[in-house]
C-alpha cells in the first residue's frame, strides 16, 4: 500500500525525530512537577571539598530544600567533618574512610589500599571504630574501588578487588555498627561478581552504588538489584547538568528537563532502591543547578509515590536519618 505523500513525510519526520532523541522521555509536564519542585531532598552523595565552608554548605542546602546531606566523606585530607556537623547537626550524615583512602592511594597506589599490614590501614580501622562509637559517622565511603574507565585523572585511577580482605574489614565494621557502605565502581563483570559475593556475605549492610555503577545500562542495574535486596543505586553524576562532557552523553540518566525512559521504567519498577545525590567536589559547579535538574529532569518524571521515595524516603530508611524540622 502506498501512503499519501504528506503522510509519508510525517512518518519520516516522526521516525527521524524518534531515532535522534533516542530513548529520552520528553519534557511533557507531569502531575508530579509541583511536588518535585518543592519536596525535601536527601543528598546522599554530598562531599566536603576545598574552599567550601560549613556556612556556605548550609545556605546551599537551605536554598534548595535539601534537608539532609552526606553519605560520603571529604574528597581528601585537610577537612574536619565535625566543623560541618556542629553547624548542620543531624542534617549531616558523613561517611568514613574516604579522605584516608585518598592519602593511601596517593602514597602507595592500589597496593597500599589493599595492604592489611600497612600502618595506615591499621590506623584507619581504629579511626573508623572510634568514629562509629562516637556517632561521628554512620557508614563508610565513598570507597573508590574501580574507576579505571570512569576517572579522567590517570593518577586517581585504580581497579582493586571489591572483596579484598582490607575492604571486607570495612564491610564487617559497617555490619557491626549497623552502618552503610557506599562504593564507586565501574560495571566490569569481575567487579560485579565480587560485589555480589560481598552483598551476600553481609546481607544486613546496605551497599549504595555511587552513580549507579557509573556507566552501567539500566538492564545491568536491574539484574543486580533484583538479585540482592541490600543493593541500592544513587544517581549522582549521571545528569548532563552535573557532567556535560559530550562523550559521556550515552551514560546519562537525565538532564534538566527529561530522563531516559529505560531508567524511569526501572525506578518505577523498583522504587525503594533509588536515591539522589549531587557529587560536587569543586567550587565551579553550581549546587543550585545540579539539585534543580534533579527536581525538573528526574523527580518530575516519576509518579508521586515513587518521587517521594527517591527524593528522601528511601534515604531516611537506608541511612537511618533522623526527623529534622524544615
Ligand atoms: Zn563522589
């Protein structure tokens, strides 16, 4: 059958547009938009970094109605999370080991990270135990264990076993103190196998996967989350507003106005397992823009019950966050 010429043209234009747009769900206003614009957020990937003051961080959180923030640590040495805790109180939930691991990797690379005989490692275990006892931390991370594809800086790259004894010491400690572990890892099949073995070995520990495995497709995340009830994803750094590099576009989950439909389907299918974060570690990135895009590009694309969970309800449950007044 021959279609009328005008219909043919329309069909061609529509098909071209569909191919060009890939699987981006478009920016149609949804019923969720007003709630997405105002709901309190828990930022589960909120670092401390050079030049950031406690007052600035609190102002940024207040401006954006980010009620809680943390889940990771300072990006390197030279910061005292307690300065931030004093100002933010129970709104701040920092994790341990990140700054120390930065120093260990700088000085001795992957070997130092995994060396359970290293004086630095032994000191870190003692530090963590003290921090858990004093309730200065409620978890461990961001443990950067495999970023050989997702790091631009060669000196920061490493790939170590997720189930190495040194890291199992951390997971065991999280288990003991009912804490969480947040891990940054690329989705290599060997790393995933190692992750699955520790998820099984420590079933009471919530493992939060930073950036949802950095570049993993939704189907990889789905398979893992289906197999292990103690695995969670947070979506930081997978927003074009946080990370505009053209080469990384295929790995993005959302921009400021739309989201990938495969991810929206996955989040709706497993609404208890996703959280959001900012992952800012330099002063040249706008917290307002990054949180704004989470609201308009991601949360507004979700159903209301799901967006409530992703915005903060999951984080309150997984990170055991206290109720705080707005
Ligand atoms: Zn990070």
